[in-house]
DNA sequence: ACGATTCAACCAAACGGTTAAACCAAATGG
DNA sequence: CCATTTGGTTTAACCGTTTGGTTGAATCGT
């Protein structure tokens, strides 16, 4: 679907946000030029200002949208799942799929964290809180049921989110490394989005499971 | 120690790199201005060009230095430690301490990953490879000895590095969240650098340990 | 025809980079 | 013992380009 064709099914504003998401992911806020944003969206610069606003407004819209979408999908998946282990698996699987398939999501989040959340509107922080809350609740209830052992829930969150964001954003570096050093090329470095999610889920569940399966 | 006082014990070039590390961590490559770099180092802009080179050269020097230092310390700690579990603990502890205490390290690494390693010189990638190699070796040998179970070693690396980089860079957002929502303030979100390392080490070891402690 | 939208051209400010002159401690030499 | 030179280093002022943002006219859909 070309940018021009998109305009027939998508509002101009959304076309702009789609293009902006990719550009901000690739170059960051300061690295992306407003002229580039307009060109990537197939739109005149003044149109961008008319439709959305200045560069910062575009960025805020992009980051709020990506965080809301991610939190929505992850929280919905957790709510649907039956059983605490299944909820954890779904949490991880959806986060992995979302950050892995929408390729701009992970770099944008990583950059935002790196900058101390300087451009994060409060609404975006609340979305992150929603995800953390869903995980914490599952961990707490699973612990109460004897399935999980007591753990620092925030740190478990860091493990899940950190590993998946890093893995998703990592890909160009892994590729480059494999090309430059084909002799140490390792297929285990190139899992698909879903495989990566499953692998992390296995590790996380092993980390939090109560090894004493018959609590007295 | 003021920037002026530093110049008596440190070369001008190193003073510049110290200031540049913090500024690049805070604002990223494109976000940091050459005028700011010079001002932060307490040095004239032309001095910066004379001592190191253009903006890109400063950045390359910064990133190579931080990655080399990190890899050196982490690999040395692993080499010194006795036993596979101890090696894993040291690996994580040193990485946590390094990224947590040198506060610019984590944001710089995260940003570089987010940008696909576009500015990573080959030498910097090799430093990352050194760390991954040290971990992989420990995991493989620990598995052969029956202490660890078979795991995707690269993904374990992602978990360790991802969680600690995220946690270290996260701090401003956590702070802000705690201030805006004091009612849900949670002390478990504010572990010290060393505590964070220990917590992650416990989780990782639980994840990779062979639960069948008496292999037949 | 009319408001909504898009456009090319434009602008001031900010930016990365350069330059010629000034500075300063250590060597030189009378 | 002091004046002068020398080489590395620092400086303020400057330059051409790029940047985010604006504007009035043209175009489009209805």
C-alpha cells in the first residue's frame, strides 16, 4: 500500500503518524527532520502542521498511540487467559509480538527510557502503569495460590520488557555481526518474534515458579 | 571536582570525553549540541575540535571508551570467580554496578541499540561480543557439569543486559511516577545498583538452574 | 462558490565547523 | 639572569548551511 493509496482508506493524520512512527524509531526525535516527516508521509510540510501541529505534537501523538496500543493488547490478552501461568505466557507473548512486529515500537520506547522520559506525557506513563499493574496482580495472585514463589515484581517486569525491547531493537546489530563474522554465526540469535517470546516466557516462568510444588 | 580543577589531573581530551558522555547520555547524539559539549567541558569549541575532532569523533570516542571499560570489568570479574554460579553472579553484579554507577553508560547503550548501532564502530561491537562470549562459555560449561539446564544463551544475555540497562535508565521515570502517584509508591521499585544486580542474579539463576540436582 | 486542505517559497534562528590571533610554559641564547 | 623564540594549546569571532516553522496563493471536494 503506497502512501498515496493509504490516503483513501486512512485519514491524512494517521498516514502522517504511521510515517512519523517509523522515522522517529529510526532516527529519534532530534534526528528526524520535519521535512523528512512530511516527505515520508507523502504530504506537504504545511499539511503536517495543519493536521497535527509542530514536531513535538507529532511525537507526542506517536508515542501515546504506540504505548496505548501495546498496553491495550497486552492487558486484553492477560484478562482473557485462564490460570496464572497462562496469563504470564500471554503477557509475554503479546508484548513480544507487538514490539517485534510493529518494528518502530521498541526503538521508540528504548529511546524514551534513555532520555529519562523527557517527552513522555502523563497519559503515556499511565499506559506503562497499566501493563505493570496487570503483571503485578498476576504474580501476586499466583504467589498466593502457591504456584509462584515470592519475587520482586517490578524486577520481573524489567526482565520481560527489557529483554524483549532489547531483542527487538537489536536485530540490525545482530545482522551486521553475523555478516562480519560469519564463522561465529549462530542461528540461536535469530529467533522469530514469537519464538523469542516463548523462550523468554520459559525462562521467566522457571525463574518465578515455586519449585516446592506441594506447599505444606 | 570542578571542570577547572580536573584539568590539572586529567588531560583536556579526557575532560571533554567525561562531559560528552553525560551530555550524550542525556540528549543523544543529535540532541547534544557541539556548543553545549564544549561548554559542559569548560572548554572552547575550537579546543574540542583540536583535541578530538568533529562531533562524530567525540561520540565514537565516548562509546568506545564506555563499552571497553564495561567489557573489561565484566570479563575480569568472570575470570576471577570460582564456580559457574559464582561466575554468573559476578557477571551480573559487575554489569549492574557498572551501568548503575556510571550513570551515562546505560542510556548511551540503549540509544545505540535503538538506532540499530548506526554509530557503533566495529571495535565497540567486539566489546559486546567479549561479554557475550564470557557468558556463553560459563553457561555451556555449567550445563556440561549438570549445574545448569540447556537454555538459549543469547536470550539469557538479553535478559540480563536488557533488564539492567532498562532499570538503570529508568530511574527518572520511576521517580516521576512516585512523585505523581505517591499513593502507589513502592520501595521495591527503588533498589540500589547492587541490590538490583543481586535480584536479577537470583532470578536468572533460578531460570537456568537444573532443578534435577542429582543428574543420573 | 465556499470552506477545507495542500502547496512552493520564504524566514529567522540555530547549528556544525573554521580561522586568525592570542596565550603560555619550556627551551634557547646572549 | 633576562629577553626572545618556539610549539602546542586555547580563544572569540565568524561563515555557510540546515532547521523548524510560517504564509498567501492555489487546489480540491461538495
